[in-house]
C-alpha cells in the first residue's frame, strides 16, 4: 500500500489535492464537508482488526450456488436441494434446501418433502441473484417462480411465509408464534422481485402483501407491542414470546418498496405510520434482524420525501446490545484470545457473546445503502463494515483454525461453501465443547432436534446469504480499504449513477487506486460535496485522510449539473441528497 507518511509525501498529497480542486467546477462545491455522526458502539471497534483477512465473498456466493443448487452432487449429506411436488398455494413444483447440513427433519423423505424454510430458499436466490446469477433460468429451472409457493393463500394469510404451509410450522419459525419469521420473508421476497421485475405472477402477490401490511398497520394504530399478528383475521396477539415492536421496520420497508413500485399513496402513508411507530419507542426492542431496516427507510424517506425523521436512536439500538426484549441483542465488540469478533450481529451477552452469520450478512443489506441517503454515517458504517467483513471469515471451517471449531473433522462435508451458524465465546452445549477456547465456531442444529447430527452446526441457510456481502464488498489496492457498493442492495431505487463508499482506518492519509471503466467520468465526492476530478478514464487515484471516508459517485463527463431544493442533480439524476451551496 502507498501511504503519505512523511513531509515530502504530504506535500505531494496537498499538491495533488490542489490540482484536483483547480480542475473542478467551482459552482458546485460547498464550503465544508458533511459533518460525521458517530454510532457509539462502532467507536469502540478496532481500526485494525486481527487476524485480518477479507474473503472473496462474491466468489464464495458463486461457489455456494454452483454446489448447493446441483441436485447431482454426491457425498454424505449431499445433495442439499430437493424438489417438492406438494403444490401448496400454487399448482406448480417448488424446491427445498436444507436449513442445516444433515437436518433429520428435512429432505424429500421426511414430511413429504414440504419442510423447507424461506430463510434458506429465498435467501439463497437473493444472494445468488445479487452476484449476477440468473435464478429465473438456471439449467432450465425457474427458481424465482418457484418461490411463489411460500405465498400462503391456503391459510388466508396471503403473505409470504417461512414455510409453504402450517403443517410443519412447529419445525420452523412463524405461524402465529414469532412475528419476525412472518414478516422477514416478505422483505426478502420484495428484494428478489425488484431483481426480476418481469417475473410472471409476482405483481399480484406484491400488491396483496402490501395491502395486508397496510391493513395491519391501521389495526395496530401505532402499537406494535405484540408477539405476532394474524394476517388472516387482522388481529394482533401476545404469547410467551416478548413483544417485537421492531417488526414495524419490516412493515415500513415493504410498504415503502410498494410505494416506489406501484406509486399508490396509501403505501407511503402506511410506510410513514409503521416507521413512526418504531421511532416513537422509548426503549430498545431489537429482536432479530428488522431494526436496521427502519434506519434505512427513515434515511431514504428523509432524502426522497422531505420528512425529517431522527433515526439516530434506532440506528444506535441496532448496535448497542441494550434490547429489553431479546436481552443483549445487537452487534458484538470484543476480542477473544487475540481474535477480533467486533462487527458480527447477535447476542452480546449469551455465553459471553454469540454472533450469527446470517444476521451479520443481512444487516449489511440496509445499512450500507443508508449512507447514500445520509452521508453523516459514512465513517461509522465504513468502520463497522471493515470489522464485520473481517470477522465473517471466521465462521467458515476452512478459514478458522481447527482448535477453534467444534467439528473440524467434519468440515470436508461443507465442500468449502457452508459455514458454521455462529461464533460463541463459550459453548452453549452444556456437555460438549467446553474445553475449546474462544472464539468457537458452532451452530444450533443439535438443539433443534434430538436426531440432528453434529454436522447440523453447519448453516446452509446462513451461508446462502453470502451474496449480500458479495455484491457489496470489493477489495481495492489497499488491503484494509474496501470498496462498498451503495447501490447493490438499494432496492426500488430511482435512477442512480455508480456510488461507492471507501473508509480509511489507517492513521495516515492513504492513496487508493480504483478502476472506473472506459467512459469519461467526472467524480463527485458526496462527503466533500464537490467534484474532485474530471475526464477520468480507466483508473482513478485519490487520497483519503486518516479515519475518514470518501463517497464517490461516477458521473458521465457530459452530464448537466444542477441544484434544486437542496439536492444536486446530474442529468436529472440525484447525486447528492444533502447538497447545499449555502
């Protein structure tokens, strides 16, 4: 890496900066950069997490898809995919994927093949699609179309659910017990739908789901203090599971997505109402995965709809580990025996800390594009992503030393693409793995069913979400400066130019070189609120000051630049939602 770490190099950096400034349009630059806001818990994360390694998440997602979606794979516990011809909800064949390796409850031989979870199937279709795999026509199969079977019309719930029917509900989540399980599949389905806008039969489902969520929000009238909601009867209920108020974030995401797609005002009204129910909470109610989607929707509506939501509270709640519903749920900040595990998402208190792969990947989904709509959090999200991306490799058995995983002797069965479900400080199996020092790569599978083998600790469902990281994260010429794609998981967005976040964790100004393509560009930095270069082709070299970010937008060289209502446009496309020349 090249770093400016002496007076000569500093002079060169300043000279380069002055040259760039001299080339840019003086009309469209502001007096000062965007002031950064901190996420308290991120401040405590290391700038240099160790041991440091950034996996090739994009390639891992492609490898996962190639093996897991191959019905001809051989070996113990393989194949991991099967056909389900029960034709529930839709008169068509669908498919199942194991939740965990070797799960004794799953496969075509058990429960007539109908026990499979959308967390695995929709999640892996989404992950693969994000890295460029066409899941609507893969070896003659339309896996996108097959997902329609999760639309539970036979139960009259008329939403996407975790299973295709309640017959196996006791085996998987949801169905009038655990609210997030009933809402999150719809969040994932909406994301898949945006990637396949022409998929036959999707639009009626999307409308019906949005209508159901809109009616539910009307019924709840700002009070989401329930364990679940019956979408068939439109009635909320409490049970032994604590209230999940952050489900309001899932409602808000779906309803705002529906508004962007269908332009029906009631969906915007519902999105605002459900989001405000979350923002009005007096205490942290983060339960599983939905809370950060609230921060994303709030930032986006502020940018696009002119609202003024203060979402700093729910953003910090995502990280803090102060949930009063699910004790300690948040983002880990810790070092276990020389291993930095900061950045992973899960319980900050269970057995000293227990983070999960799926939750870590899926939290990246809303928080990275959030920065596009509110640059104030660029440094915090950039630093968190560096830590989360680094710690994520520790879930994979071929990346973690054998003495820090529960079943290294079984890792060959993963074929290099299936990770452990979690990382824990102390084993949660009271009579197993107690001598292993933290961090321990482990999984819950043997707790789900007494017949589940040891390999059920390998998480097929969580590993299938790797495409989220694969679409967002790329390496640069500087080992610890990542390129984060702000558009990859920004679904139902307006037209946008390529936009990337770069965070420099180093204690000195650092030079970064990135490819830009063959077309001439002018480069806009939404942190500096100024164009920093023109007529760029092929590659671009720039500098980032210590512990700061650059948010670069690649704008066509001949684009007409204009300002309106505090936003900066290039050819009628917004390139800065927080621009002001005053």
